């Protein structure tokens, strides 16, 4: 996610008349920060520090209890619950000299077409940089919230456009091909599996050699382009439905099987989905809305916030409503369209590992003062819901960590993968 989410390109006339908002302006104009029981309240308590994002206190009374870990210690791979990492994020010694992956990498390209799904795609025009009256760098924000409903963002700069993306398949050495195989599929995939940190494919090699995870295929699917509201990436990842999982099932996995000459498991216990930021939200959505397809979820800084676009009146809070009611009606309960989803539903057979940083995103879109754009609060709310419902989960709050923090990913990913793929265990209380 960038700091200019939901911005569309204005015309020169619009740029001349629109406000130039400083890039560091985090608190939305006219935000409700004083009346907790009124709609769209934004809680700023427990926040401190200066810089790109405020620093969240892991022991904020709003958050569920968590276990503080010594610096550089990691949560145990056989426990569930909430854990707080120290301030140092060092790649464990055994991974310092990680080698290139030893298996096969097969890549292919997908392009939008009448038969591709998500056709036509969508793109949001680039924003316009500007200088504020005090000389600060800023952006002109033409996208605005609907009057009376700050959770509904209009994006006039969005328009249809084609897309292309790369899909990478990693087949570790000695992977058996005589039976259906477990797999891990992750969004924002490109460049042979690289995301912030070390090569995921090589890390999987090492874990397999140590028999810490089962033999599996790893699939990286590129995003559809752009970011956030009005983009193809945002349209696919932030929409809270089974649409993206269905698209993967129909348009990606059959090609993976064909090009790699293998069969992927149909057992949801042998299918894991992983993502970062909005693709982390997609990982949650793939399993929540399609538990017949996926049971295992791994996400870093997941956007469990209101990024869904176009706005859906049947789910006005987007990803925020996985764990909490729409902020326009804070007490909404079913069958109200603003009610939270997971608290009201039966326990699903999911295994969930996810992380947020103490400097994760907080209101990067000044035009959406909707009370549903604090990434850390969203992660904490989700942890409370998962614990209350009895889910098999592990939530990691990382100190000294930003959004999709590379050092934190390097530090935690091996154990996160091991935790994710262990046999199902009943929840334990911290």
C-alpha cells in the first residue's frame, strides 16, 4: 500500500481548485475523534511518535492481551494466541547464507481477454503532485467520500484497462508427482517468488530438507496492476467475496497443473493462501468465503480495513467487517448489512497466522475519515474475534516494524510457515 491510496488524477482545472494535502497528513479532515458512540469514530489514543506512521502501543487497553517475547525470540510453533516481538528483527543465523532455490521454476504470463476473467480490468490514473502553501510536498486529492458516508469513496479517475501478470510455479527438488500435491499460493507474486526479504522458494527448500513442512508446490500470482481503490489490484484483493478464489480456481490452477505436469490437491487442509497488505486481505477472503478450497492463511500487514471498491451496500465496511461492524452503525448485528461476519458465523476449520507492525498504516487517505482505516486496530480486533470463537490462530504484533516490514518477514517467515503447516491443534490460552 502506498501513502496516496484512493487518489485519482484531476484535470488541470481541478488541480488548481483542489486542496493540496501534505503527504504526512494522517488524520482525515473533519474526522470524528471525540465521540466514541457516534458513527465513524477514529480512536487516536495509544498512538505516539513522529514519522510516516504513528507508533501503536501493543498494550493499548483496546487490544486483547498478548505475550511479550524477549528481543529476537519468536513465538513457539506449537502454540496459538497473541505474541509481541521485540524491536530487533534479525534473520536467524541458519538463513544468513541462504542459497538459490534448487528446484524447478516455471513462469508464464496471463493477459486479460474475453475469456480471462476480470475483463476488462480497471486502472486509476496517476495522482498529481503539488506543493502546499507552506512549501511541503503533497498530492491533490480529487477522490472524495460520498456526503454523509465517509466509508464510500468515489474514484472518478478509474477507468477500464487491460492487464497482464506473471505466474511463477516452484517445484522443490525430490517433490513426488505421482499423487495430488499440497500447495501454497500467494498474491503479489513476481520475480521468481521474491517479496521483501529472502527468496521464499529457497526458504521452502531449507524447511523441506529439515522436514519442517510437507512437500508442496509454491505458486506466486502477480497482481493485476495499480494499488487500492480504482485499481485492478484493489478490485481483486480488497473485494470481500469468493470472487478472487473462484478466479484462481478457474484461470490459474488449471494452467499450473498443465504447465508443470502435476496434480494439485483438492483437499482444503492441503491448500494454503498467503499475502501481503491487500493480498493479505485476499488470503483471508479466499479461506473465509471459500473454506471448501482453503483452510490455511498466512498474511503480513493484511488490509483488514475498508478498502473494498466499488462500494458494496451489502457489505459497506469491506474487509473491516470480517471482524467488526461497519463504523456507520457501530452496534450493527445480523441481519443488518453492516454486521461483522466472523463473530456471527459458526467456527470455520481455518488455521490462521498473521502479523502487523507497530508503525503499520493509519489513515493514509485523508478523504476517508470512516473509522475503519487503522491497520493495527483491525489486526487486534481480528485477534479478539478469533480467540473468542476458538480459532486455531497465531497473531504477531511486531515492535519497530512498518507496513509489510522486510526484516520482520525475514525473521518470522520460516517459523510462520512451520506453524501454518503443522497438524491441526486445539487452541491454547496464553
